[in-house]
C-alpha cells in the first residue's frame, strides 16, 4: 500500500503560471498531492505571469487544469479547500518596476519554511528572474529555485545560465528538473540493478552484447512547433532524458542513495562517453524528419507542413546514435539510442541484449539470446527473455519466452506523475533526482560535439513516414553489425 508522509508547510511561487507546463503538469501534480493529504493546509501556492488576471479567473484556470484527468473522481469539497491555497500575482518579473513587495507580502515569510520559486518560463528568462529575486531579497537560506529543461541550447549558454543563477542561489538551492528521473519506472531502474545481486555479475562487457534505449512518441510537435524547430530531437530529448537513462543503466553502483553519491556516478558515465568527430558522427548517427503518414490510423501532415516557416527547416525530429562508453565496464559495448516524434507508437524501453551461449548443444535451434527488456512506459513491465523447450513431440523445439513482470498485474496503485514526486522532493530538500550543474554541462559538451560535427558535415536529413519506426538508415546502423532494433510489442 502506498503511504503518503506529509511534507512540511511550504510556499511555492510558479513563474509562468498561465503556461502549458503549469496547466498540464504543475497544478494537477500539486492537487494530487493535496488529495493524498501530503500538503499541509497552511501552505501557499502563488501563480505569477505577465498577463493581468483576476483571482477568480486564475482559480477557474487552475480548476479546469486539475479537473482534466480527474474524471469521475472529482470532489468539489476537496477542490474548494485546495483552492484556498492558491493566489495569482500578475507581473513581469523581469521588469524594473515589478511589484515585488506585493509578492513578498503574499508569502508567509516564516523563517525555516521552504520557499520555492519554480521557473516554468522560457530559459532565457532564468537569469533575469533570479537576479530580480536576489534584488528583492528573496534568496534567503529557505529559498529554492527550480529550473525546467532545457538549460540552454549549448554548453556556452548552459554555463551562462548556471553562472547567472549561481550568482544568486547556492548550488544546493538549485533544482534542475529532468522529469524522466521522477518516473516510477525510471527510479525502478536503480532498484532493479542494485537491489538484485543477480544482475551485477552480468552487467558489463563480459556478458552484454549491446544496449538499446528507445523513446518513441506518436505525437507530433503541434502547438510547440516554434520551440521545437529551434531545438530538435537531439537537444529536446537526447541531451537530457536519453542521457539520464543511459547514465542510470551504465553507472557504477553508488555507495548510497545520497544525492551526491548518485550524481557523482552518473557524471562519470557522461565523462566517459566517447566524443564525436565529424567522421564518427557520419558513421554512428542518423537524423531525420518525418513526412506525412498514418499514425494510429489517422492521416497526419509531415513536419514541414506543420511549421509555419517559409524556409525549409533542417531540424531533426528523429535521431539515432551509437554511443560508446570508454571505461572498463563498457568498452566495446554499443549503446544504441533512438528517439523520434510521430513514430508508430509511444514507447520508452531499455533493452539489454546479452551475448549468445558460447556453444549450442542444440545446433541451430538453440542460438537465440537472452534479453532484459525494461518497459518504462506505457504498459510498464520488466521482461527477461529466456529459452525454453517447447513441450510436445515432433523433435526438440526451443522457444524464446519472457519471465514477465507486468506492473498492471502486480500493482493496483495509481502511479503518481513524475512532477508529483519531484515537487515533493523539492519541498523535502532532496536533490538526488535533480541534475547537478556539472552533469548538465557534461551532457552539453557531448551534444555540442555532435551538433558541430553535423554542421561541418552539412548533409541533408533523412526522412521517415509518420507512423513508422524511423528511417531505414537507423535500421542499418544496427544491421551492419548483425543486430536489429527490438520491435516486439508488449
Ligand atoms: C519533454 C520534451 O521534455 O518530454 C517533449 O520536451 C516530449 O518533446 C516529452 O514530448 C516526453 O515526455 P513523456 O513524459 O511524455 O515521455
């Protein structure tokens, strides 16, 4: 049974309070934590954005945000109690004449009470909002600042943001969110690896043939086309979510779950990632853009048609990378990463493919390999494929079948959204699921090399029809080494 331990009373100010993230994730996450009795009733939730909005209008906005997804379980009395925590403060936080005194007056100001500033704004505003917070004297020892990804668009801009924020807040007060780290199944990666002694002896180049990490999405870029076109799949997904998954899969066992133990092991992986030269980028990476096609039975336009721009965009909506980790554990083991928009299905999955048995006493029929398939979403599951004898007469037949641990069959609890866990961790002051400054910068260093290599190569993008598994060049990346992407459905 899930148990919710209440956190201490806190104040949170959400900048960008009328935006998409607040609406889809932050308000519903806080509301769910409230419903589970985790948020004390004297906490305060302040929304702030540039738009002028009455308290009533903000309440209505928040109500519809929290209602979406609650379905038939909506409880008006609970909502009314939660709504009493909310208030709205319209202001341009970067303007010289911003009414900080009014915002300060709305905060409890109780010494020792966590005061969280969540920057759900464009990253270019992070530094100026932090400077304004500092000027208003809101960077007290109780203050914490939460930064959404992307932290910058390359190493230089990430450093500039980190430096600007560091001038106002100490590193231990800075919570850089990668929401993948808040997902239940991503946290389970650590439990799977480090609470089961079984895996450690086979978790290295001695037994692992290769690793695949796929995060495919059936959605396109829709309303986010402007942001996405200046970003692309490498910056939007690989620099953060995919590299975090790679780190959790490849890192050495940390000494404890303490934030710095975990983050120090992850950063060692990032430092050991082989950096790309243009020649290597040509051989080991694929980037592509979707064209029109059928996704889940529905005709959808191609990426270029979805954009309003006049000039054809060179932004990739798909990327596949053969990453290599130069350390003793993983030398020679390819990590194939793949992510894309408008693909056949929504699926995040890690596949550890083991080496074949050294000799098959069953001849050709006993040569299939073992695989550990970790399905992160949807249909969360852990499946270990093993070979068994198919029962019955007619000669010996060997079949590959999974030992199957499906979440749905084993757990009936609702899985909290990643933001619920992460927001409560900010209140608790637990940084382990947040990215440290050096981690973000190490990830950018690797990504920057790749971007520079692509720029130097200046090759046209591949294409793939919407609703497919990506371009054939991504299949070739594995096929030329006698491997294939794991496409089996759960
Ligand atoms: C975000 C990206 O960080 O993650 C989006 O900006 C992407 O482009 C999203 O769609 C995927 O998150 P999830 O939780 O739906 O897998």
